[in-house]
């Protein structure tokens, strides 16, 4: 029997991401050569390009994987992505306060706001923690982005690109762990990936005129925030939900019974 | 050849202590309408999922035995073929649909079958016509009422032209008027499509039993214990049915009790029509008492009303509709009051005012005589307990005992006292074996008991309940009502928002009817059901015995009719055994 | 995430376009406006956006802008203040310092860039509005499935999630009320909000999970995904005018950039105007 070795979901994602990232770098480098070139190559642009490429690769490979999910997994992923958005509404006035801080304290205000940014990645951690299939992080983020763009939010269409970058980079972390390990360090690393993705998109759209210290501070704030508000919180909520018995038919539920 | 042939079906869910269905075997002929009865957890839904071929693929479970439809073992069919044969209507109107508009939803099932568009168009029109929703084709599903949603679910199932319909408690979440309407459409459907085999799971049988050809009973172990025509099954198996808390149609239950008391009845009636014949010789000749037997309506002497609203108006947001309009209602201390009315009439809104969740302006809402705006939250929660419709919404702790202790801990009572009260509550509500469990992991009935118990922990003397028997089987509902009755007898004031006519008829001492934000009626359930126009406006259905009383012309002196089994027993047992019908004008 | 903007049903050129291709065109515009750092180019894009919204989509702008007003103002303040202090000037470009004290300085070019970013934000918001206002959610998801090769189970999941959204808000309100009755008050402090989040998340998410399970079973009972092929009742076509729109967007972006460059106003895109 000529067994055609199909690329496992995780490896496909890693490979596609790496290839796309490299391709993007090469193209950009060439475009930055010569007099009157339209673009400049530097360290930041290299990171941005690589990350966007990786995220896009993860997206393409994931979408193949997601086609294999069951109905239950798909509906659960989508609905959770949406519900988590409602939890944000709880903090409504608080977000407004943060907006005032952001506007009021020049530059550093952004970093303060970013200390609470991690909540946006909760879906990218909680859903994979429950469902444990390739593509879960990306799916959760993309659904959240699509639903929020349909409902209308202040970020408009850029939320679609953010969702892709956040979900894609979180997905890569889970892929690197083989989709088998969902312990706290993995969740935190995935949340860091999502934070990096969000930072890259926001940098490209809004913040690339600012000094490095400010922008760097924002990145660090996002890392910290992501670790607490999505990495750690994701695990806490996932475990609490599993204790209610509602998740017995999911991968998380099954893992708890054995573990 | 039987259309459905189930042989030794055993189904066990992963991690379940025992099988959901055990060694179930039966046959159903084509075109039969079969009623499936059983306590909750007896595997009725599981049976539907098996017939539709959803177990084990979509719903993981271990399945043994065979299911044959039209002579073919469904295990040999593909998922597509299996689901084409059985159309299911589920219980929850909120969680069966995935599309935004009515026609999209019906089309969904047809798209999955890869039908061409003109065929889809034809079937959409046809199936919506069968349930009376053609006018609403383009509407959004979330704008439909509960009853319309369930009819839509029926249309979706019908559009796929299955040979078998499985209706899993389709009216559990509907109000009485909607339930009646649903069964009327179902009856019409049966007439139009006599070849469709229908299996229906239900608890409230009065409006349904006329259509049923056969009844099957599953016990709590998932075994099939009874099967046969309704009259025979109910006739011969009283003890089994009682033990499992199966609620018979009201006229049937009455007839059984009369038989047990020694009165001669040639058969057990199932419907009001049949009862009219069977009871003809038993109706009393003498006059009825001037008034129906009264239930204690609470003592108003020497005490302010437990809850009172005076000329209360409310709208949720400026410019929005007025949900409560100059409403006045007083609930006397010690009363057991049922608050009824159509959806959206403002019942829950009013109740939320009584606990200060919605803040009324000063001078409109009073708790034990004091203006609620002058009280602190701690004062209010010490006097009134509010049990929400979904018990899960109120759980704040991780274990049952912590849940009970919560209100006490928040008030910083000494630990010894907390432990004592907690143990007492666990015992009196039958929750002691579950004390360490996560509240969310309890069964529906247990959750409900827990939510009621938590609301009494601080010794509250007033209890408000929002739809306490909603979506429950009769056994659990009855147990809860008995518990409330015990509390009532001990002096607790009870205000229950409900659609459950059994509750109103058998337990409530007073009923208040809310329509369009105003109190249209406050009085005894008897007076309520005597007013047909009011009953229609409140979207209620009176108990069947009221209709029977009307046919016999039985009236108390005040114009109301006997509506409970107890009253009828009293009346009929005192009557002469023979003689012609003694109808009263 | 309340619906700040919503689908505004009307029959216009933009309403009739294929959603995925419309999205692609608008995204091209969004990306194009991102690459300019002078105030004039985003202003031109903004004008184009308003034209699309008012004329091509026939959408009344005012009702859409109002809920966003606070955010837009704060956003603008943020950009301008941050760039005033922390702008990184391009190498070789003049830097005009308006005020300096210690290590802190206010840069004129920074303020200019801040204004540019504000206009960029407005342009992107307008383009987003154009999309949301002219696209029916069901059509959008179906188009993603049919044209963008989006996994179809997840696509229908999005419709379910979208359907459920209003329900969660109500349910959250009920949960909050229920907890208040238990005596679990809400403290407006940061710590309080953290506790609330944990307390409310579990019942809300548990309810969502259970409902999802029931919906999934209901969908499976209708043979969802059972056959290798499925047909669609609502067809979302791709017509020549969709491609025309996409081409139009790209051409418009190019025209604006080229025009601004000709006028000597453009900065960014690697173009540095003569000093």
C-alpha cells in the first residue's frame, strides 16, 4: 500500500506559515532596493512582514483543518467567540475611562490602555483549550472579528486583519506544541503570540510614527496583559466551565476525566 | 411489516452510571401516532436521537441492538439517508434554528439535501402552509412568538418529507394558548398526511390525547414497561403511572379516582367529550354550594400586604413602550398568589420591582408596609427571596453547600449557625447527598430545589418565583409545588409567575391577571376561569374540568365552576347512583 | 459589542454587490490610505468614502456617526498628543520644535502627522461603515463560504453566533440581577470588576455551551454536512459589476495617490517632498 503521508494539521500550519513569511520577506527586501524605492527595510519591518506572513500561512492551512471539524465544534467555537465579546460590554464604562487616559496622557497613555488589551485574545485561548483541534485559535479570533465587524465597532474593517494576525500567531504556538499540550505555559505562550500579532497590526496602521520606547512599552504591556487576561484567565474559565459538566463532550472534558 | 422496528435497543452515554435505554423493543405501524411517556431521564429523547440516526455519530453514545425503518437496518445507511427518514422537533424554541429568516431556516434542511432551488421553493411554500406561517416567510425568526417558532420547527421537519416525525416535548416552553394551538395544527397535519408516523413526547396530555393511537411508557431505568392504546394503558396500570408521577388527562385522573372510590364507570374517558358521556349518570341532582371551597387567601387583618404596588408605571428606556401602566396590586401576607398573563404583559417586570432590581420612584412599591426605596438591599433580601426562571443564573458558588451558606456568610453569621441552617436546608430539600457537587452539574429538578432553598436561608417570609415549573416534567413540578405548599402552610407568602394551569388551579389561593401592563383581575382561580373573555385575553386555557362543568351546567351559586379533581370528587360522590342526567340550567 | 452600526436595508449599487468582492475592494482602500502620512491624502480618501456612503449607498450619515463620536474625538486627541511628543522624524527631514523643556519637546511635524492619522482613522471608519451598512449578514457569510472558500460549518456557526448575540446581553442582565438578589453586589473598583467577570462568565458561558450543543444537534438532524455537496437557496453571485467595483477601488486609490504626488502633497509611499 502506497501510504501517502498527509501532512499533519500542526505541521501543515507551521510549514505554510514559514514559507509565506519567508516569501514576504524576500519580496519586501527586493522592493526596498534601489533609488526612489517606495519602502524601507529595517528591523521592525522585517518582524512585521515575517509575522504577517506566518499568520497568513497559518490561516490558509487552518482553514483546511477546520473543514474537518464536527458541527458541534464549529458551532461552539463560533458562539463562544461571540459570547466573549458580550463579557467585554460589562467593562463598558471602564473602557471609556481607558480611552480618556489614552487620549489624556500622550504616548504613555497607550501603554496604560494596553495593560488591559489582553482580554481581546481570550477567545483565542479559551476555545483551543476546550476544543483542542488545529485551527481553533484562528477560528475563534476570526469569528469574533467577523461578528464584531457585522455588529459594527469602532475599529471597523481593520478588526478582520487583527483577528487574522492574533489568531494566526496563537495558532502557530499551539501547532508547535503538537496540539497535544495545553498546559499553562503553552496557553501563555499562545497569548503572547496573539499579543504580538495585535501589536504588529496596530503598529502598521496607527503607531509606526512613534518613538521606539513608546511602541516597545506598548508591546511589553500587551504581553503582560495577554498572559493574565487571556492565558491565565482562559485556563481558569475553562476549568470552571468543565467543572459544571457542560463540557463533558469536548476534548477538555474528556481530558479531565482521564487526567 | 411494521414501519419502525426496534429490537433490544440499549444506549449508554459515556461516563453515565447506567444506560439511558435498556433492552427496548417495540414496533410502530405506518401512520400511527405514538405517545411516549416517562419520567425525566428515562431516555425518551435518546430514543428520538437513535431513530434519527444521530446516535452514535453526532451524539456520542454506545449503542447496541437494532433499529429498522421500513425493514432496513439504519446502521447500514449513511448519515444522510438516516436523517432523511426522521424529522425531529426539539423542545427549546431558542436553540433549534441557525438562520436569520423563516424561509432561510426552512431552506436550510433542504440545502443539506442538495435539492435544486425550484424544488426548495415548492417545499418551503408547502410546509409553511401546513403550519400556517406562509404570511411570515420573510420575517426574522427572533421576531416570532414561542408558539410560532415551534410551528416553524415543525415546518422545517416537514419540508424534508420524512416518513416519521419525532416531537420531543415541543410545547414544554410554551404558554397554554400556544400549546393548544400547536396541537391543533398537529391534528390538522395528521389529517392531511395520514401516512406520516408521529412519535411525540409530552407531559400535559389533555389537548393531545385525542390524536394518540398508542401509548408507550419508559421507566427511569430506560426500560419499556407499558405499551398499548391509551384507554387500556391508563385503565390497567394506575399504580405504575402514579409511582412514576405520570400526569393523566385531568378527566381520566378524575375517573380513576372515582372508580377507586367505588363509583361505577364503564370506561375511563380521555377527553372532555368522552367524559360527558361517561359521567352523565353521576352528575348531582341537588344544588351546588353557593361558593367553591375556599383556600386561605392570606390574612390581611392586622398586617400590611407583603408586597404592594400602587399606581406603578414603568418603561425600560425613555421613548420606549410603557411596560407597566399605572398598576396597582397588593399581595396579602400569607397568600399563595399566581400571577398570570400573556408574554410581555409585564409580570417579570413587576416582580423585579418588588425586589428593587428595577428601581421604582418613591411611594409606589411597598414591602411589608415600608417604602422599598427607604430600605437597603440587605433589608430587602432578608425579607424577600426571588427565584429566577433559570436556576443557573443565581448560582455563585462552586459547591451546593457553599451555595446555601452564601447569603449567611455575606451577612457574617457565626459559622456554627451557618452549618446548622445549611444542614437543615439540605435535609428538607433532599439535597444532602449532593452537598459537595457543583451546582451546575445537578439535574434540572435538583437545581430548582437548590435555588428555592437558597432563597430561604436567611428566613425570608416572602418568596417570589418566576415560572417555577417551566420546562419540567410533571413529577418534578409536582414535588416543587408540594414543597411550596408546605411553606405556604407555614406562613410564607408566595407569589408565583406562571403559565402552568395546574399550579393555578390546584395550589393558588388567589390569581392576578396582568394584561398590557395593567391588572385586569384579582381574585380566586374559580372566578378567573369563569370569565371566558379574560381567559382568552390572558392567553390561558382553563382546566378541562371547567369545560366539562360548563357542558353539564354545573355552577356554584356565585357563577363559578368546579375546576379541580378534589371538588369534583366531592360533588360526584354525593350524587345519586342512578337516574337520568340532572343537568342544571 | 452592541450594534453601533447596522445593516441599513436599501437598494443601491453597493447593496447589490457581492459581499466578498466588495470587502476586497474596501480593504484595498483601507490599506492604501494607511500608507500616506500627509493630511491631504487621507482627506481625499475620506471624501471618496463619504461619496460612497451618501451617494452610492444612500445611507444617512449622521445617524451612523453619532454613536462613534466620542471614540473618534478621543482617538484624535490620542494621535495628536502622542505624536506631538513622541514623533520619530524621518532621517534628513526638518524638525520644527515648538516647545522644549528638559527632555520633553513638542514637534510641529508630529502634530501634522497626528492630524493625518486622525483623518486616516475617519476614512477607515467611513469605509467600514460603507461595508456594514450595505451588507446583509446572511449574504456576507454565504458569500464567504461560496466565494472565499471559508469552511462552511464555521460559516454557519457565525450565523448562529450572530443570531444569539442579543440574547447574551439580556441573559447577562438577568444574571447580574440574580446575583444582586443573592447579595453579591457589584463594586465599581477594578478589583470588583475582575471578580464580576469571573462570576458572570461561568453561567453565561455555560449557557452558551449548552445552547450551542442543542443547535448543533438540531442542525445535524437536518443532515448538515452529511452529503458531499450542498445547494444554496440564496445564491450570492459574482457579476461583472463586482469586478468592476474592485477594479474601480484600486484605480481610485492609485489615482488619489498619483494625484497627490503630482500636487506635491504626498508623503509616505516612499515619497519625500522637496524641502
